C-alpha cells in the first residue's frame, strides 16, 4: 500500500500541473480574440482534458492492480519461463502464447518463439492460433443453455429430436442420450474429413454430412471413442433448438458475452495478419516443415481460431461457475453437473497422459482430483497446432496455452501441472 500512495501522489502532482496550464490558456483566450488563436487554445484545452482523463484512468488501474493481485507474479514468472523454454525445446514447439488466471483476472501473459519461422515473426499474446477441441467445451455450454430453456433433458433420447436423419445402429431399448454425446460414450466414431484450405474440395454441408455419416461404430457405453461427429451433431441440435444459425448463436451467446473478440470460425483479415503458421517437426532432417492448413467436415468440433487472452476469458468463466463480469452463461446447478465426473466405468488418463487415475469425463471437460482439488481440462490439436486449458476450481487458478507445435500434448500437460503448482506456491496470504 505504501507504493500505492507513492504512485498516486505523482499523479496528483501531474494533474495539478495540467490544471495550471489549462488556467493559463483560459486567460490567453481573453487576451487574444482572433479566431486562429482561439482555435489554438481550444486544441490545447482538449489535449489537457484528455491527459487528465488518462491520468484518472491510470490511477484507477494502478489501484485496481494492487487490490486484485493475489499472486506474486514477479517471483513466479522466471521459474515458469524456464519450464516454458524447456517444453518448447523438448516438444519441438516453434512458438507458444501463455496466460495465467487467478479469480476473475488474467494476471499474466507471455509469448515465446516464432509464429512464422521463415519470416522470424515473434509470437505475441495477440497471435492467433487454431484452438482445436478446446472449443468443444464452449459448444457444450451452448447446448446446455438450450437444456435450461426446456428444449430437452440430459438423459433424453437424441433420436427423438431428429427428423431429417437418425443415429443409425442404435438399439431402441438402449438409446443414445445427450449425456452420451457429451461424454464420448455414444459409440459414434471419431471422424474428421479434412480438406486443404487452398484445395479443390470443401467440407460437406452439415446436414448432408450427418445424414450420411451418423452411424454407431461401437455399442453404446462399451468404450470411450473420442467423437468429433458427436459435436457436429451438437451444432445441428443447437441450431434446431435455438432457431438460429450455429455460428451466429455461438457468437451471440458465447463469444460476445465473454469478450472473445479474436475468436472466430473463419479468421478476419486482421486476425489472419497475426495467424501463426502450423508446423510439423521432421525427425530425419531435424527441421520444422509448415503443415497444410485444413478445414473439416467436423468443423464444429474444433476448426476455430483464437488468441490466448480469449482462451483465458473462457477459463475465467468456468473458474467462476459460468459467470464472466457479472454475466451468467448457465445456472449454478447446470455448472455443477458439467463439472461432475459422469461415469466411473471410464476413468484413468485421457489423451496422451492427462492426468491421473481419477481423470474422467464430466460433460465434455476432463475432470480430475489432485492434491484434494478439482481440476477441469481439455486439449485441442489439428495438424501443426496444439492447445491446452486447465483450471483448478478450488484455488480458482488457471493456465492457458496455444502453440504451433504438432502433437505436443504430453509436453503441454507437464508444463500445465508446473504452472498450477507455481500459482499455488506464489499465492499471497490474505
């Protein structure tokens, strides 16, 4: 608090100097009545006004930063940066953008390496990456919003809501439910259906794709099969229940309320200007090779682009039980269901080793217990990009990372655990 008053005093002195200049210019107006002089003085008044407003805002921000800062970032960051650089070396990751969250704030962001190796473009927190399947968690929230409006029940039969096509291969006595779709236990296949961005083919229209591909590969609840087509069906259902186009609904009810202004299904020109090149490491040559950019038939499952600060906003909403800056996305009751591990039958490490024997699916999020705390997490990966999000519900801390490294999951997982531990280690006492 001593530093707080020290800075505040400087701003008051500066504010007083500008007031003195302003008064002097007022006197000049009465001394000189020419139009040119009045215009000149008027401009000076405007400039001084802007400066005063800026000072007031700056004082407010400085005071707020002292009030909300509950982690010793200055001590944390040097240790975290060492781990980030180690991860990039071991994981062959050209660049990474990282964000740390505590409570309802982004407390630190950093970026490392080159988003474009050929041009040697330094990565920045505003660099745009493909966020991949981390987006599935957002799509799930959108579907649950429709559940809260009474459009369906979580354990309701999905086929009852499908008229233009049906899930094929379902046993009527053991139907696929919405809960099954959101836990990868439906028996639907993974699927992808990639198309080069600059190729001659394009993704099949969603309805047509679902009509031809919505077939069970495995009996219901017999095994976990990570299903992209299940989340393509989720997109269709959101359109059907809401009466809005899927992309428009996500923009209006997820991206906009969370101020995720740099997250999009198709990057705007100003986002494309900041877009990281995807890379794959060639073990034979020991060099990175640019990967082919892709679209996909299952685009609602994760062909989405964004920045790490936008990802951090998504973490904040989840750490605060579905609330971002006083805007509630879903109810507390629904949020608790989302963060509850659904099936004890399917527990153990997920993806490429996250996290431990307690890990299992909540609704889309991976739910784990570690050191007595509940963690939620999800990764995202498309050729040349790997993303990861993790939050500690009990400590209200989170870690987000976006990279243009290929299949770097295990390295990001290890870094994420270290980041959560550092957030706890350097948490300030109340």
